[in-house]
C-alpha cells in the first residue's frame, strides 16, 4: 500500500503541474478514475472531461458515463467526432484506433484553445505499455499526457483506488468501442455499428455481463453473421437461453448466429 500511495501522490503531482487540465473521458475504468482524481485534486475549475460521441459509442455507455460524472460533480462536455467520415478509419485497417484518437485529440486541442486549458490527458495505464496500441502514436503527436501511466499505475491498482473512492467502474469489464467487434479489413459503417449495439443490448438483457457480439460479413451480398463470445465463467447459463439469444440476434438483422464454444477471451 505504501507503493500505491506513492504512485497516487505522483499522479496528483502531475495533475497539479498541468492544470487546468482537459481529460478524454469515456466512462471506462481508467478514464473514470482519472476524472474522479482530477476533480478531487484540481476542483471543478481546474479540469474538464470531454466525451467523444459517435456511432461507435453505445448510447447506454454514454448515459452511464454522464451519470457518473454528475455523481462526482465533475464538469463534462460531449463532443461529436467524425471518425466515420474518414476513409482511413472506415476501411478498418489494423491501426484504425490511431485515426479515432487523432480525431478525438484534435477536438480536445480545439476545446483547450477556446477555454484556455493548459494540458490534455487520457487514461492510458502502465499495463497498456505491454500492448501495441495505435492510439498511443496519436497521443504522442498531439502531446497528450498519460498521468496514470506515468505514475506507474496498473489496471488492478486503478481498480483498487476506484473501490476506495466508491466508483461503480471499479469492477466494470473492459468495453472497447463498438468498432472493435468488426474484423480488420471489414468496413465500419453506421449500420454495422447499430447492429452490434442492438445485438449486445439483447445479450445483456439475458443476464450476461462479459461478452462480445462479433460482426462478420463473409459474403458481401448476404446478411452478416453474429459470432457470440460469452465469458467462460458465464457459459453454464447458455443452454437455457440459447434459443431466445439466437432469435433476438436474428431480429436485429443477422442471417446466422453462432456461439464460440471456447467463450470470450
């Protein structure tokens, strides 16, 4: 705990050094803790969260993120982003996330200039450095700070600190954007994202909490397929709800539904 407290103090020092601070906020585990800590350390006038809103963000996630910010008394603005209008993003290359983050950080730069904010920050953590993350390149280009990462805070440590603060995100599963459900090379469209969102809302309504609905288009002339991945710990419930699960996804517009026997991983 002494090490964790030292990291927390490092985080607060970085926040104070770069205030007033604009924070890219999604409502996920990392950005929610960053927003909460910034609000506690800098006060309302020293920070502002910005949510990037586009078709790749589920409406439920947006409403929950805004509700959490209200509960923290943390100021947040919603900024519409246009990454889907960028062919480099819509073609869904392996570095798709770079174009999304570049669009977001451009918006942050504009807001910072209008409102006289000194620094930009996002929620990358220390564990993320072990992964290839194209969005990091965009953060480097736009000089966006990663206070959690620089303080050495890991995902589990962020969850621990979130529990201490009573944040509902402390136990939340990872929820990357809806575009991540579409395989690289398959174009990202508003229609595909709407199907994924509706499909996952249906699966969630059946009581599952950790899962994905993968949007597959094996035949451009045919209906897309849904590949459902359920967390291994929740797979035992599948037999009793398999028929309504499939029927609901057919109703969304999928021509075929199949469940990955190995589960979500």
